[in-house]
């Protein structure tokens, strides 16, 4: 159970971080967002905070001794170790180059606006 919860927290943390990086990169390149909610990016920051707190609480639950349940701390640390091994192995095999925000903006000098599908349907007679 602890391996699954640890893996779930790690995957949600990575998803939120990837969303924030994607949002920053598209903003630097000048893309116009058609669909935008009032919750983002604050929802991603909140999810990062909650997942981090739950992740640390999961680690603490294995360390605190209890008479009721026998907890296996190896399962929690196995999830962390598995993630780190996969991440480091993937980074070693497929190295990536980071594009700075200024370079990303220079590569895409024109602003591309993607029309909303409903608007297109309404204009078509």
C-alpha cells in the first residue's frame, strides 16, 4: 500500500511541475490560450503543496512506531528509489537541452492564435 501511495504522490507532483513548465514555455513563445480557468496556476501550486505534505506524512507514518499495525518502511523508500532510478536512467540515455525563456521567444517570433472550434461552427452557414 505504501509503495502505491508514494508512487501516486510522485506522479501527481511530476504532473503539476510539468504543467507549470509547459505553461511557462507557451507563454514565453507567445501562444494564446483559448481555454483558461481561474484556478490555474494556483491549483497546480496547491496540488504540489498537498502532495508534498501527504508524501512526507506517508514517510513519517512508517517511522513512527505503532502497536496497531506493522508498517514496512522499505515499501515507501522502494517507491522513491524506483522513481529516482527511472528518472536518472532516462536522463542519462536521452539527455535534453533546456531552452531559456528568451531563446524560446526568439525562436517563435510570431503569435499564433488557434480559433475556438465552437466559434468556427457558429460562423459557418
